[in-house]
DNA sequence: CCTTCAGGTTAACGATCGCTAACAGGCTTG
DNA sequence: CAAGCCTGTTAGCGATCGTTAACCTGAAGG
């Protein structure tokens, strides 16, 4: 958990602005001039940093997917052999991500089809591997439940956790955020808990 | 629950096709020529039925919101005074809707900002009223939980139920659908059940 | 049988889009 | 100090978009 202190590069400024704009108005709903204006340069100036508008979206989506997967793998490695602790850790990590990067969460399942075939396949593969981490973890807790059902449940819980953008408008102070975090954690555990057969 | 037997009007054909295309590629990602082609006419022919592309999206979003709200109100009225039965009924109704109209579910929280101010306000108001039905129902079951928390939980469960489009590609036979229905019901009840304080 | 009209067609418009070309200023570096 | 790159600018091209205009056709109705 290292914290960045140096100033963001121009590339990073652009990516952040593009993520916000794409999430707000959709990939096709945002022009390159607006993205440029959001970082204080004009539209064509962006082409000094990216090959095109598509490349910005691709880098955003590949980036999120990679960060999610590597974070998940780290948690799997750190969890020892405690399945409960692993699932809790995956949930907490996903919540942190959803609360920290709301625009990216929105893009993640909304603009995937706007990518070139190769990028789209890559992102989907990363997403699938991330989801498989969850499926494996949940199956260790509920071995009697069919794998297909667990997989569907995992995606449904993703939907629950990714509902963050639809809640509070932006970031109200920290107490609000801690409350949301606690709530989402409770709901996610409750949902998975309901997977157990006859209780 | 009456079943339509008469053929769909051209307007309805167009709306259905537009819903699917908008959900697949985004409002700005679909041209009027494509919508027309999907129903066997050419682009400008659509203007005999709709004032413009915006009007199609508006009618779709207002229509969904109204159907959701009226369906919810019906269930409230039918539930007698049984809070458990009411919540179960709301959940079942929402699941049916999500499974029957996947493209509309996708549009519902994705393209709202592409509407004219007046339509957007109307849709948001309908959505809010629908969500309030849920909040009231859940609060009757968990009176000790703060209203803001219940409201956030309701939206999170919407996210869970609306994850349907991300599951199976299209409609595989009916057994698959019944399984998904059962699973989502279980997960939603589990999530709300976790709202109860100290258990 | 003639009129009307609903529901299509194609052509073409203005606007906007992503992107390239051509150029310019300011650091860095040999 | 000159050369060259890094990062920006403006002008403008070609494509595409939503929409309108003008025209056509078949069926209904008096």
C-alpha cells in the first residue's frame, strides 16, 4: 500500500479525466476536444500522448482489469488457508476499489464492447480470471453448491458491490464512506451466506 | 397477467429493436439507419413513428420506469399487511422484469443522462418512487435500521438483481431461467437478512 | 373512380466527429 | 550556440451522424 506523492504525469491526468467523462456521458458521447479541455489542452494535443481515443479507453479498461486481478491474487496468497478470511478479504478489496474508482467501475462493464477485438479479449480474460478467484474461494466455503450457481452468484455480488456509483453523488466526507463500506460488506456476506443449502 | 396475442405494432417493433441496439452499443453508438434496418425499413422511415432518436430513448426509459412503479404498487396493494410477503413479492417482480427485459434493464441505469431535462426528471422521479416502495417495505421488517442505510441497501440489491445481463448470453431454455430466478431470490433475501443488527 | 393519407423511399443538408498536417515555442544536450 | 525533441497550437480533411425535403405507392372511403 504505497501512496503516490509525486505529481501525476500528463498521461495520468488525461486518463483520469477521460475515465470520468466516459463514465458520465458514454464513450461515444465525449469528444476529444472535451477530454483535452478537461486537462487544459486542446483536442489534438492528446495525440502526443495517445494513439487515439480508442487507445485511452483500452488503457483504462486493461488497467482496471489488471489491477483487480493482481490485487485479488495478492489476497489469495496472503490468506493462508482460511477460506472465510479470503472471501472477506476479496470483498473488502473489491469494495475499496469500487469506492475509490467509481468512474472506472462504471466503464468496466459498460464500454467493453467499444474495444478492438484483441483488447476486448484481453480484458475479458482478465475479468474471467478475477472472477475465478472468487468462485474458487466461495466453493471452498460451499462445496455442495454447483459451480455454475456459484459463478452466477459471484457475478450478482459484483453487481451489488458495483452499485456504488448509483449511491451518493460524489464523495461526501469520510464517515459516509465508512458507513457505505460497512453496509456493502454486510450485504455481500449476507448474499453469499444464503448460498448454503437447507439452513 | 394478460398475454398479448395480436401482432406488435410497428412502433413496438422499433422500440424493441432500439432497446436491444442501445443496450448493446450505447445510445450514441447506434445510428438511425441501423435501427431502421433492424425492422426492415430505412433510417428516415423511423420519423413517421417517432419525432427523433431521442424520443425513442425517452419512451423506452419512461415506459420501463412506469411499468416498474405500477407493478410495485400493485404488489404493495396485494400484500395485505404481511411485510415478509410484500418484500418477497417485490423481489420476485423485479427478477421477472430483469429476466424478461434485459436490454431495458441495461438502459435503465446507463443512458438516463442522454435524455432531455424534463424527461430525465420524470424518469428519476418514477425511479425514486419505485425505490421508496422498497425502502418502506424493508423498513417495516427492520425498523431499527436507519433509513439512509436501508435506501443504500435497496439500491445495492437493485444492482444485484440487475446483474442479469452479465450472466448467460441470451435465453437458454427455461430450466436455466428458473435456476437463475431461484438463485437471485435467495441472494436478495440473504442480503436484506444481513441488515438486521447484532445477530 | 378519384382523393386522401399512412408509411415508405432516396437525396442531400448542416453539424460534429476523430484525426492529420503544418507549424511554433521551450528544454535539453552535445 | 545550434540541433533536436517534447509538447503544444490552429486549420482543415473526410467520414458519419440526425434530420428534413421531396417524391412514391397501395389501400381505404365516399
